[in-house]
C-alpha cells in the first residue's frame, strides 16, 4: 500500500476515534488486519427513521490510490433501503463514485452514509424493488425497513405479523433469508410470495 | 459518387433553369427547391490541422478578453467554442461567465478551506496538506481560483490517478464539494511523468474535438481524420482517408431520411428483439407457385423461379405483375383499424406483426445490399470476359458499374426508409411517404433486375432506369428529409 494512503488512514483513524460522533456512539471504525487496507465501519441508524436503534456494519476497502480514489464501501448488515442492495449491500452514493474528492475522509463517508439512511433517493436506486415499494407503498416500506433493522441490526421493532408469515414459509421448506426477502419484495403478500418461490 | 460530384451536377442544373426562365420568379423558386437535400459542405482535417485551428481560436479569445491562453482554452471548451458568444457573455458579466465555465467557484466568500487543523497562513510556515496530512513549507502549496490549498505532490498524484482513468479536461479541485476545473497549464506544470503528460494531452485533445460543434472524429477503425463542417447537420460525410460513410451529427451509419434519434431507437429495438426476429433471417423461401425451395443469391427482390418461371416478389411472395408501376403496395404495412377494441394479447401480437413487417424489409434490404456487392464483382468479371471476346470496349461497359453504384446508393436510402415509416404516425403524410417509398422500391427492383441481366452494350434502357430510380430517391428525400 502506497505510503500516502497508509499515512492518511492512520491519521483518519485517530481522527474518528477522537471525534465527537464516537462519543455519541454514532460512528465507529475498527481495524481488520495490520495492513490498514481493510477496515470495519459501524454506523448507528439515525433517530426518527425506520433504522433507529439498529447498528449497521460496513466493509471498507482502501485502494492503493487512496485518497485520490474513493474507498470501496458496502453494508455487511442486511438493510432495506432504496439506495442499498438488499442482497449484496452495495451502495449507490455519489461521493463513493464520481463526486469523491481527495479532501474527504472516512469520517465524512460514514456521516454521509448516515445521512443517506435518513434521506433516501428513490429516483436513483440501487435496489429497484425497494425503491418501488418506497414510492408506491411507503407505509409498507417503513415497517419492512423497521423489521429488517430489528432482525439484522438489533433494532427494537420486530413485527410479529411479518414474523408469522416468515415462519409459514419456513414451514414449507424455504430458508429464512429467502423467505424474508421474497415476502418483503412482495409487500408481505404471502400468496404472491409463495407463487414467486414455487413457480 | 462523391459529394462534390453531386454538387457540381446540381449547379449545372440550376444554371440551366436560371437561364431558361430568367424572368419567372416562381420557376426560380422551383429551381431552388430542386437543390439536392443531401448536399453538405465539409472538410477532412488531420490532427495537426485541427490543433492549429483550435490554437488559433484560443489565441483569438485570449487576446480579445485578455486572459491566459490556458484559461481561454478552458472557457472555449466548457462554453462551446463560439468566440463571439463567449466575448459577449464575458463583457456582460465576467464573474458569471467564469463561474459558468467552472473556472471560479459560485460562492466568492468560500471560507478559506485550509481545514480545521492548521491553516497555511502567513504566521504558520509549515502548514498541513489536507490530503496527505503532511506538514510542508508554504511554497509547496498551490491552489486553483477557489483557493483550496494542497501540496504539489498531492496535486500531481491526483492528476496522475485521473489521467490513468482517462479523465483530462474534467479534472477538478480536490476540495470537498468544489467543482472548479483545473486549466491545462496548471495540470501540465504539475505532472512529472512524460507518459502521463502525453496521455493528458491526447485525452484533452479528444475532449476538445468532442466539445466543438463543428468537429467530429471519423468513426472508421484506426482513422485519425477529423471532419469539420461550418453548418453541423445530420448529413452524409465520406471520410477522404478511410472512405467511411457516416452521419455528421451522430457519427453512426448515414441514415436519411430517418433522423438521428429515430435510428437510434430503431437499432436499439432491433438489438433487443433480435431473438424474435431470428427465425425470419432464413435465406430460403418456397416458390409460391410450384413450392420448390429457392435460395436468394442476388439483391433483386423480383424473383423468377428457375423451375416454373413464375415471377414473384421475394418480400411478400405475391405475383410480380401486381407490383407494376400502378399498384405496388408490398412496402406498406396495413394496420388493423379496429385494433383499439381488441384484447391486450391481440394488440401485442399486432405490435409484433407491425415491427416484423418493417424489420423484415429493413433486414432484407441489408442483405440485398451485401448480395449486390457480390453482383458488382460478377459484373466486373463479366465485363472482362466481354472485352476479351471483343464485344465492346471496356469503356462501352463502364455504364454497368455506374449503374451498380447507383443501385447501392438507392437501396441504401430505401433501407433507411423503413425505420422512418415504422415510427411515423398514421395519416395522409404517412400515406404519401409510403406511396413514394413503394415507387422507389419498384424502380429499384426494376434496376436491379436489369443490371443482373445486362447482356448487351445497349445502355439507353438502363440509363433511363437509373434516372428514374435516382429521381424517386431524391424526391422522397426532398419531401421527407428534415435537417
């Protein structure tokens, strides 16, 4: 890893550790190995959003050319959000692509991601299914995002009715992950979800 | 036939009319109307010539508004290369122009962005670069008009990374949310590696040509010619070097009478629906009378069964007699008038049927064009044999090659009438278009038939057919080619 990249990451690491957001438990960065090229990030779900109460883990890969190229970031914790793939965790955010500037830091990236959770951009989606639900059935979207936060990120509002339907599908021999994903994608319509899985 | 040839022919025609009807204004207008709608003025330039041309513009603007050549270049590139417009804009609002061109930041009182830590101010001789976090002497720092200070080494690494990714003229400041662009001299002064510098200049030149409305790269493989036209339009250009023929506006194959947007839609549609259309790409059909299997090996769609001598149309398999000059309707698609009341399935089927109607004809004429290229080779062989047999000299047979070239030109236009018709709305204008298209198609098939069977040096008949076909083509273009 290039000298400047390592030097930057070390400084940034300290910056995040000392920052006031860490004090509020809003963001956090951990080392994965000694090379400084791979990091683990964490952001708290912003208040007054369906993600409130959840903690989301991020994979951060620092390229050789950092900070002249952006870090590669994806969600490790499963999340239901129009700009984040519900399958891979890939993120659609301009500053992680062409709007990156060398003067930005890991801290600004994490804070931007937190802001993205608070303000989705359904017209520039990463996950088309989620984006459609966001626009057409916004209430279902909100409860689904809450439910996912509870199941995968330790949030408080696990929705019993949704859980029942997942169990029904599991009883039919479907694995839990698929069951939840397909139900979510079908607005929790058990019949249509069954049809999708078995046709 | 090159563009110049057509022009000179055209002029002669105009002059004839001018002299003949000298006093009649109406007729003069008519003569004007007869001007070739495809005529187009352009020149093919080499890279050095274009560099010179661009540099002249840069120099002109830099003298006119008193800015550095590098800044003038950036202004020209971002604002579209029109000196007069830029000078007017600049005189009216210099600051606004520089903001629009991304030379200056929109907000003038950007807080001196030297990061929260230790700003490189006068009382601090070792400020920290906000990119590499290293403390360096003040003279190691540089900034664009926005004032975001970074150390020289970071600037050069930034440029290097961008150039390697193919970015050149759009390289900007490294500051967060800053959109100010780096002018050429700023970049070149900070790039150390010669190969990166060379790449930057090459990419930047490419961007300049692309942003200049009067210039277009020749799309031919490995061709470095740049075509220039003072009146950029969707018209046919033939590269003098590699002979590629393309549309000046969009750079794809020339597509009159269809416009750039429509042909793009059509080609995308064809690519998407290729599987559906695959089954029709078979090369053989059965004779509608004796049902013997026939492979089409020539471009002409007027087929004569080698078995039963039945004359029929390859496209619609109808009797060729009904394809006479009076009643040729094979090119026309007959829409079902009651389709709005049919079920969704029926409508989908109808939509597919309509698309296939046009696609079949489009594809068929593409194939005919390829087959007629082979015909041209055969004609050349045939001429050789004839000349050897002393039946006519090479010059006597020359007209046949002209005829084959004209046929290719006419069929090319005919091919591009199908996407045009597909996207046309029903109505009298479409009826007129399809009538003219049918007329053109009929004459083209007659011409093709005659060329494939030309056995004598009697050229009168063929010449006549050539004139008719070309007239039909130019009439259709005059009426429907919108530029």
